[in-house]
């Protein structure tokens, strides 16, 4: 008579690992993927809204000429100096 088991221990080990993966790790992986999908959708919505806002700003400011060069300004620059140089650069015949 044969005393060896009909099903080897490796099969039971493989079955146990499969159950752990199927019942514990798979739902966690699905949850993480869903969270990642929601974050990506949120970033996509934010980017779309930012583009719409930037286009609106561009449309609203397209008619304005370059109003002043602020690189040369410091805390002592007066309003008259700024508006006078802006008027001269814009080609205005009269300055304030």
C-alpha cells in the first residue's frame, strides 16, 4: 500500500498563496489604481481650467501695448517718471 499523499504539499502552498493574492492584494491594488485614476482626472481638470483662464487673460490683455519696462524701476521711481517714459515709448505726443 502507498502511504504518500495523493496531493503534494506544494499544491496546498500554491493554493494558499493564490488565495492571499486574490483576497488581500488584488483589492488593495484595485483601490490604489482607482486613487491614481482619480488624481489624474483631477490634474487634467485643473490643467484644462488653467488653460481656459490663461486664454481669457491673453484675450483681455492682447490689446494693451507694452505699458512699462519695470526692470529699471526702483523704490524711488515716481508715477510721473513711469507714465512719462511709457507715453514716450508708446508714441504719444503728449506726456502727463
